[in-house]
């Protein structure tokens, strides 16, 4: 892809990402994305075969940076895995205090596309969540806790539940409470 084409693709994706996260994927049309990106609709479709492909690219673009943030929180926290997982939930709660926070883009997209389970974006959401669960499982195993797969899944349930509750109630205290529950699960696994 020529350099200009790569720049144009990035510009389209940046515009779509901002609109999809800020407003929702169903509420935003390709005309609005093209206008925000400063391209024609034809150019948008040159770079992305469909809106569905653009939605999947939006999520794939969020995958690595989101995982890196969470892994960074785990690495920066001190103490046992229980202490570090509490820190991850605390940091997640801080996100909800930002006025532009709209929850987990992966969960929101899945909710919007619930009637289309084969959608490429649903697959991107599932892959992202599985990567995070695998990271939790790996760290639980390194910490020598029992049944890492089950513990990781339980933490994921609390993590996604915290995001959902914070979105509904606009209250970061739900992340703190979920973090304490995750820590209790981890301590019980000793």
C-alpha cells in the first residue's frame, strides 16, 4: 500500500474509532465517518470493503493497546497477585471518572451486534477477551495458585461485570468492589 494510502486508511480508522466509541457503531453511518475523515465514501470503501470490516478493524486496533495498558497496571503494582489484581480494578475505576468514558468498547460492540454472532467484530471481541483471560491465567499459574483457568475466568467475569455496572451506574466504586472480590478469590486459591 503506498504511503498516502496508508495515511488515508489510518485517518479513516481514527475517525471511525472516535465515532464508534463515542456514539456507538449502529448510530454512526459511513457518510459521517467519511466526512469526519475528510474522504469520500468511495475512498472509505476502497480501504474497507464494508462497514463491518471497518468495525472489526476498529476493535483489532484497540486490542494490543488495551492489553498493554492492563499488563502495565499488573506490572506496575506491588505485592502478591491478589494485590496486583486489586490495582487493575482500581485503575479501571479511574477510567470511569473521565467525562468521555463510554465503557468497554469490546463489550458495547458485542451488545450492539448480539443478533449477528458470526460478525467479524464479535470474533475480534472474543479474541481480545480470551487474550486477557489467558494473561490472567498465566500470572495466576506463575504465582502458584490452584486451578489457574477457573480463577482467570472468575476474574474475567468480575472484570466485565465491573465495566457493565460502571456503565449503568456511572460509579467507579463497582470496580473497587469487584477488585476486592477478585482478590478474595485469589487468596482463597492459596
